[in-house]
C-alpha cells in the first residue's frame, strides 16, 4: 500500500466554492490536480494507493479527505470533475470518525491525526532531504508534502518524529508533479 | 534545449470552446495540463524548454502552437488560465509561418512539419520502447507523444525515421505525468 498526504494550508472545508473558481477556494485547483497524479494509472484507479488531503481553510478546519484507489471504479482527470467530487464529500455530515461517501472518506481529522494513525513508513518531501536515489524506500511508504507554500514547521517536525526527509531534487516542482514522480519511482522499484 | 511534441487528435483549432468545457473541446483539458508539466519549474518558466502542441481537431487542422519557456515570465498552472491562453493564440490570424503572439507561436503546421523542422534528437514515447534507464539521452532531446488515444501509426512511423522509441514503463500514465517524469529524468541527468 502506497499513500500520499497533502497538507493544504487554505483549502476550503465546506462546499461553498465554484468549480470554475478553484484558485480562489484556497488553491483547490492544486488539490484537484493531485487526485489523478496519485490515483490514475492505465485508464483506471491505482488499487494500491491512497491520497489523504488535509484541508486547513475556512470554515471548519481541519478536515481530511481520503481517496482510496481500491474503492474507485474510475478516476477523473480534469480539475472540474474532481472539484465536484470534493464538494460532495465536504457536503456530508462528518465528524471525528471517517465517514464513507461512496468509497471515499471524510473526517474532522488534523494533519497530526493522520500521521498518528498511519502504520506506513513516513517520508517527508523536502528540498534538503536525502536524495531519493540514495534512499532505500521501505514497503508501505507514505509520502508527506505541503502545498505551494510548503509544510508549516510544526507539522513538518511532527511528521519527522515518525519519518525521514527525502528530496527529489533541488528544483521546486508542482506538488501534483512531485506525486507523479514519486509514483513513477515506486513503480520502477516495484514497491 | 529540451522540447516536447504532443499530438492532439481532436483538439479544436479555433477558439470556439468554453474554458469550462475543455473535455468537450477535443480533450483540451489534457493539453492544458501539459503546459505546466512541461514548462513550470521553481515558480517560474523553464527557460530551456519548449512545448509544441499539434492540434488536429476542427475547423482548421492542422495547427501547431509552440510555448517557449525562455519567452515566458510566468506559467499558469490551472487548466482555465491555460485554456484562455490557447484561445488567444487560436484567435490570431496565422498562416503557414510561425506567428508570434506575446512570446508564444502559432502556425498552420502539421505534426510532420514539426518533425521535419526540428534539429533535436527525437525520442518517441511508446510502451514497447527501450526502457529510459537503458537509453543514453543525447543533448537537445525532443520527446514525442500522443494524447489519450496515442499517436496514429502514420505519424509514429514518420517520427521514428528521425528518432527512436523509448519507454517509461509498462503502465499507461497520463500524458501530463509522462511529461513531468521526463522533465524529472532530464533534470536528474543534467541534460
């Protein structure tokens, strides 16, 4: 099982945003692009992969969504359809425990809750981390990353108690492209 | 100089499509996602990279757009802004020769015209190609790929007269993610 945890600093936590105005909804466009990058493969869903999106924007932060490839029949590739899907999840009446909405999960969980709960091997993406080519990735990796601004220090520190810093190069890449690259590296290594 | 050539089978060749209905415009959503995958790096444009998009949809196919990272101040990351940019280019009165529209180029050129004109080393992305880890990529690579359906046999054969087939794995990846992966491999190898 492979997973990704994306920290979104300002991603809205209700469905009151327009599918045509995703940038304004706390960079929900970025979140939407991560879904196919994480879960799409060969015209279906990666059934061994989960994407956790931790949203910290108004009005009811924190909220975390979990997209589980094994529960999905198809993965939408365009921003608009993914935005529609996120809105459906955020419209549900969820609390502290995971609520299943057609195979995807939503809960009032924080970034730290997800780190605490995971049994995966945590890798925090960071420009100053160990180059990935020198890291022997263990099974069940969880790759943790921030949005366009990056992880807040507090969250990064918390994740690092359980994991290690890795880097995919000195360049800053788009988050969705980081996910695509990490998926590709794992595919190549057969993890 | 690194370049990508994307063959879009049905991408519209006029601006009569809505930014909110990109899937219906011959999968212009896919084209839009390739722009940041090819050109965005570290919050600016890759100044050593070009993306050629060859559109073969109605009403005036073939049309090719060339996005040149060295001429761009910024690269939009969301589909909508990129769609708006493509529409501006398609609205211009272009003919057989490249027309410069604020740093990007548009012309009534075919896929084969671009292959004929390029001085780059051509690599055609194909599931049955040589694995990229076994290929010593030469300088000035041009990576050629099809859309969600793939390259037509005729175009593939033409490109292969000048180049070779390479593969990034047995899985089918999203075209934009293929571009992201190829950019990353080239970055890692310092090409």
